[in-house]
């Protein structure tokens, strides 16, 4: 069951994660790519996180 929940977490798009975010960390910005780590709290109060890579020219809204 836990594996299924973890898979569902990974499948969410970045825009949804940004709406849920408790904090966002820029892990690196190299070679036209930015690596973000987005953290949020789930319905059980446990902190979760997901990493995203954004390519140069991408637009995201906060």
C-alpha cells in the first residue's frame, strides 16, 4: 500500500506541488537546467518532497 501512495506522489505535476509547497529549494542551476526540491505536508502531517528539473525557457507560476 505504501508503494502505491509513493507512486501517486511522484506522478503529480509541478503546478500542483507548487500550490501545496511548504518550502522550495533550488538545489542546482547548471547547463540551462534548474533542479528544484519541493516539500509539502500530507494529510497525515508528514513532510513529503519531490524533485523537479526545469529546462531553460520553462515558465512556472507561483
